[in-house]
């Protein structure tokens, strides 16, 4: 069985990752979402093991030291990281795995697993980003300002990614993401076994 794709998806906070991925998962059944670990506090409605595994700094550092994190980074004062085991298991089972991570983590994964597919989601403008971030209503004003400053730092890293998806109209962003996934699956390098099978009884 062909190994699944590893999809690394980044966007500035408020860029629309959560919204786009919810729709993508409703349309693509072979996908699995990696649940990250973090030391930040849960937002209202977030549950341990669902959006994140919420850990103390000590618990997180133990997981780093024992090699249980595929990648990790500090973001606005907290650790965020990808537990390694489920990602490897799902890929071996032929599932396509989505990592929704920031740019430093994205760079680590690209180095470790160069066959991954990296996608950067961009808002149409900084004004729209600010409006959406405020409209979400989940952060204090100071945190919004921190996240906007972080977005200005992160957006230039879009050039290190394989693809860019513009999140203007939601439906277009989702269909662009699906087109990328489907195109990647048709790459010659991911189909060598099937090509050999075609020639087997030639
Ligand atoms: P992220 O997960 O990247 O931090 P969210 O998915 O939470 O971002 O999106 C931030 C806010 O912007 C949310 O309130 C969401 O409803 C809104 N939003 C996201 N994409 C669009 C879009 N294409 N058009 C209008 N609003 C959007
Ligand atoms: P939030 O606090 O808004 O949920 O996430 C803040 C940032 O951390 C987002 O850019 C998000 O993509 C990133 N993030 C979430 N999980 C991980 C992870 O496992 N690793 C890394 N490197 N970043 C993550």
C-alpha cells in the first residue's frame, strides 16, 4: 500500500486554517488531523485530546527529551508540538496526515521528511486578517496585537513552502487545497509501484 501524504499547513493566526480544514475534512475522507500538544491554556470550548493535548511545561519537556515529538516550537510564550507516533502510524496505513503548525515547526518537518507537501494559507490582506482575528472574539486586545505582529514575521516565510492558498472566498480556498492534494497523489515519484504493475505482464 502506498504511504499517505504528509501535509504541512501553516498560516498566520486568524488566517483561516481552522475554518478551511473543517471544510476540507468534511469533503476528504482519507485525511487524518494530527492533534498537537501545547502548554497554552484551553480556550472556552476546547477539550483535552480534541483540539490539543494540554500539557504543563514539565510534561512537554519530558516528551521532547524522550523523542516523542516529531517537531516542536515556542510560539507567543508557549510550546506547541506534534506527537510523532500517530503521524507515522497513519502514514503507514496509507492515510494522508495534516499537520497544522507554525513556520518554525514547518521548517523542521521539511528537513526531516522532505517528501512532505507544505502549504501556506494567506489572507487577502493584513486589514482582512485583523478584522477576522477581532471578529473571532477569542483573544484579548494585547494578544491580538501580538498575533498581528507575529503574522508580519511569519508571512515572508510563505516563500519556503511548496504551495500558497489565498483565503479570500472559503469555497475557493478549500477547492484549491483539494486540487493540491490530488495533484500530489498523481506525481510520478509517488506512483512507481503502480507503474511497475502496469508493465508486469507486458
Ligand atoms: P486560524 O485557525 O488560522 O487561526 P480561523 O479559522 O479561526 O483561523 O479564522 C479566523 C476567523 O476568520 C474566524 O472567525 C473565521 O470564521 C473567519 N474566516 C476564516 N476564513 C474566512 C473566509 N474565507 N471568509 C470570511 N471569514 C473567514
Ligand atoms: P493557537 O494558539 O492559535 O491554537 O495556535 C498558535 C500557533 O501554533 C498556530 O500558528 C498553530 O498553527 C501553531 N501550532 C499548533 N500546533 C502546533 C504544533 O504541533 N507545532 C508547531 N510548531 N506549531 C503548532
